[in-house]
C-alpha cells in the first residue's frame, strides 16, 4: 500500500460520489449546476451536460480505483474520500439551491 494508492482510492471514490447528483439530475431532465455552467458550479447546466459530466466522473473514478490493490487502508481512504466529497457537495449545492450564490475563490 503506497501513498499514491491511498490518494487514488480517495480521489476515485470522490469522483464516483460526484457522479451521483449530476447523473440523477440529468436523467430527471432537471437543469443542475456543473463546471460547464455560468458561473461554473453555480449556474444551471443542461441535463445532457450533466449526464456527460456524470459519465466522465464514473469513468475517471473507476480508472483510479482499478489501479489500487484493494487493501484495508485503501478502502478506508476511499470511504474518507467519498464522505468528504459528499459533505463538500452537500454544502455547496445547499448554498446554490437556497439562493446564496456566493462562490468561494
């Protein structure tokens, strides 16, 4: 288990978690913020853009996760990465959806 594999596990899990809200919004046909919106991450993106962004996150997340060995430490890193990303997304999209459109720079 190397530090690089721990980082891959955390990043891969974070990308897989990020795929969920974008994929769900896209499949529902609902505009949802993405990096392609104006302003990025705040303005609405089309459902098609969200489906594409979700798919890109799934592919990148799986590629990163497939390069790990699956040790206990890597699994823990994956859980930490996924939980961290979920908390960041909840805070960000909560602010966006509640009308506080401030973006941290």
